[in-house]
C-alpha cells in the first residue's frame, strides 16, 4: 500500500484504510490480550457494558488498555500510526485515549457523533483530533463496521448535519490486521452487528492537538509501575512531563516562563 496515497485520501476524504499492518498471528495475539484486558477490567470493577453509550449489552467496551498490557503501549506508538497522526495534526499532539469496542452479534448502532465534537466546541475549522482504529477481525457491514457520513469532516456546525444523515452513512470495509484512520471531525456511529456469529473487535487510538484536554488523565489512570516503564517519548505523548501547554507560545516566540520556573516556587 502506498502510504502517501492513503495520507492524501485522509486529508481529502477524512478517512482511509491501511491494510497489512499486523500479521494474522499478531492480530490474533492482540485480540486474545484484548479479551484478557476485558476480563481484568471486570475483575477490577471497571464495567465493560456501557448502556446509554451503547443501546444494549452486546457491545463490550474495554477501557484502560494502556495499563492492561505492553502490546497496547506498542500499538499506540506504532510508527505507521504516528505517521498518519502527524500528517493530519502536525507533530504537536498528545495521546487522548485508547479503548476498545467489541461489537458482538445483536449489538445496535449508537448515537451519531464526531469525536472532535466531543472534546472541542464548534465551530470545527481544522482537524484537531484523529482516530487510528485497529481492526482485529475482518470488518464489514454485516458484523457492524463503523459507519460514517462521507464528506462530514467539512462540517463546521452541528446544525449543518443533514436530516437524513443516518441513511446516507456508509460502512468501512477492512481486513483484520489493518487500521482505519479517521479525521476527528468525521461524523460516524457503530454499525449494528447483524451476523449470526461474527465478532467485530476494534481498538480506538485517539490523539488530539496538545492544547486540548485529553480524554484520559494518564497521571491518574496509569499505575506508577506502568509510568516507570514508559520511554521518554511515550511519556511526552501521554502528557506526563511537568511542562504543559506551552508549544503555541514557543511558536509565537513568547518566553514560556513556566518552563524555567520551578513549579513549586
Ligand atoms: O465502535 C464503533 O464502530 C464506533 C465507536 C465510537 O464511535 C465511539 O465509541 O465513540
């Protein structure tokens, strides 16, 4: 796959599919670790069913992936994923969240939304967030592929959303081991899994510009042991450095006082 073609598609269409990132064996191993993470969450009292967010109990939501297994800490900083993130957001980004939604047969479609709209008020003038969606099964309309409204990454105000948006939505189609990249402004929803027995496991790596508050407070949600194990780069992408929100000042050549001042002084 020509990554440059895919990047252009992301910029123009608001999404693209990048196949062949994980081998079948790697995909299967991540899928097994995802189910293990779901079990560990339940054991730790973190519910995997979110009725309200999802219409029924056939969606399995798995939070705290970065805490649960090193494989998820590898995927969130996968070089090809980061290439797409920087192509859309520039290198000024943070990791906002990393969660999974396993749609089992019988699952229904959730509310239509854009992920940027969840973290920034309108108008949405530029791409300030992005999802890298890891496909751990073959994904298509039958097993509940994410559905999106073509061209909706150009929508600046929610009032511009067409009345018949739901009927105009189309499903992604992607083989297991690929990822789908989605501009944070693209309106989408989970599809209904109408298959008899096919699972649809997707991981959602969510990244946003560094001036937007992340969906997860990693200081509060990662254990000291996990934080100790992180590389300086991953620590920085998680916003775990002492310094925060000074990059625009740096670009404007404003002296970022906080960087030179002890935080306690
Ligand atoms: O699972 C999907 O296909 C979409 C999930 C989603 O959009 C969300 O959780 O915000």
